[in-house]
C-alpha cells in the first residue's frame, strides 16, 4: 500500500502533495455514578490528501483506498482553481525526505490487554470512589486511542508510524449541605498500560481533597500575588501563551503577529519556555508529525525573549522561520493543523518554600480546572487553593480562579521553581479554520511559579 500511495503522489501535477492513510481504533468505557453508560469500540480507516498547485491549496478525505488516485487528482484540480484566484501564493518550506518506520513497543501494550480487564479496572476505581459517604456521583472513563498511519509525499518521503494513548480519568463529586465540590483525577496518558495500575493511593488522595473542600471557605476576590502549582501553571502556559505560538493562528492575525515578533521581550530573564516532542513517555511525545517532519524541541521563550514558534511547512515558508514538526491531525477526516506537543516552562532555581515565604498575603492555586482565553485575556479555575499569610500556607479555599492579561502576567512572573512536573493526561481542543479537533496527544509541564499580581475571583 505504501508504494501504491507513493506512486500516486509522485505522479500528480502539483508543486507539492501528500497523502496520509490511517487505521484507527478507539475504546471508551464510561461510568456515571453507579451506571455503566458506555462500552464502545470504534474502528475507522481512510485517507487524507493535500495538494498545492500554482500557490493554491486543496484538501480531501476518502474512505476507499481504491479511489485514492481519483481523489488525489481531483484535489490537484481544485488546488489549481484556488491558485488561479489567489493574489498571495502559498508556499511550502523544504523539509528532509524521511523513509523510515516509527512503530511503538510499550512495556505493556494496551492493544494486547483484554476488554474485560479494561472494564474491570474502570469498575474498580469507580466503585472505590462511590464507597465514600460524601460522594454523590462520579465520572470515570477508560479512554484508549491507537492509530497506524502511512504518510507519503511528492518529495519522496515514505513513512509508517503508530500513535498510542491510553488513560483513565474522571471526576469525584462530593456534597455537604448546599456545598457541592468536584475534583478531577487522571492516570496514564501515554503509550503504556502499566501506569494505569495500582493507583489506589493516588485516588484516595483525590477523594480526600474532594471531601476536605466541603469545609473550605470560598476565596476572597481581589488582586494578589500567587503561587501556581505545576498543573495550574502548565495549563496557563499552554492556553494563554502556547496557542499564540502556533503560527497558523498568527498567519492571518496582523495584530498579534506584530506583538509577537521574534526578539520581543516577554518576561524576565528567568523565564524560558519550550515545546518538546522528544521528551519520552509524555502525552505529547512523538517521533514524526502528520506532515512527515520529525518531532523536535523548539525554544519559544529564551531568558525572557521570544525565540521561536511552532510551524507547519506552509507557515514556516511564510514566516521564513525553521520547521518545528508540529503539524498534526487527530483522525482521518481532519487535515493537519499546528499543535503543541509537550509545552513546558523550563526549571528555575527557586524552591516552593522560597515562593511561599516571599508572600505576605496571597494564594496558592492547585490543580487545573479548565478555563478560557480570548486573545491575550485569560481566566483559569483551580481545583482548590490555600491562603498564604505571612509567608505560610494557612486555610484551604474553594471556588478559586484567576484572570489577567497574558503579556503583563508574563512580565509579573518573578520566581520559577526547580521542580518541573508534567500532567499525566494530555489533551487540547483547537479548530482553527476547520472543525474542532480534540487531540489527546498534547502535554503540559511546568514547575511551581510565582506571579506578583493576578486577579482572583471569589466572593
């Protein structure tokens, strides 16, 4: 099949063309409280074609491999029509030709574990949570995605590669009187089944926090110095800064493109940020992207200075910047878009005690709880927090979130911890110019960080 697809793209009348063919399997087992709501295995297969002709671009998907040539030729014709009407012609940056296979051999391969064992594992964790008298309901999900892909392009690349991501995650919901609290948990999130096992103690800790929150006071609204734990700071750098470093989002956004010129000072010299697909065992790690470019490490902020961004071959040509290997699609019906791999704030030299000790009155925020961004404005929730008084952690708080403006918040980041940690569960939603793609293979990491002033929402 690889040689057939390679022959097709090599014969197309295009400046550049590629074809990706996939065979995918998704397994999802879900509980809502005591009810088993889903045991589903979904199989999909098919191909996706991209063609650039006369500065125009067209894409197509197909399910029948026998129609690949017909679809590819029609895609070329469409690209030519687009190119004839474009004033600004699209270009593709040159990339090394890759003829290699990238297959995955986990320590314990989830593809070889029985469905019954997976169901038993999800049932065990769900029942364990429900035994606590303060728990009113749960959400417990076993999620597995495996993909075997072939990629060929008109440059001569011929690649076969695999993606595997498996995890257990969910929500613990507790209630006392009128107070309801929700705490998340997640195990696994990479290629190996083993990290999903024997996580009872970690789950007990999350159950205990969900119960402890029932007696916590809400946070007090105001502007405060804060310390963010690695989970919260990882989501902050991913959502507030990372998406603005994906070049396809800047491509047609002149305002932010002007603000984010390489060489711009964004923070203090202690702040360095990178995107790194080469880190082993993390949710966003991979060898090759869906454009046939090797995954790599890309410095984004170096000692406070904007030093790079994430690219496709198209955006790298437009920006005249190096390739980064960040072009990925979640499934066969989607065209690849620029996505973070594992984004992280690099380790500094401050300790957690240093940060807490430097604050007279503020908050420590723990555990990412989602949020939203709009341009350079952000709001993020935390699963719980603690008041800081006179350099010490005091009472636990609930219902806490932070908001602010990206550029001033980066400048206000005054201490970086020496304790980088990555979340086990990855994930990121992005649509761009097309439909939303929920990508499991996107990791976030950070040490603790101190920000001198953010707006805390509460009572």
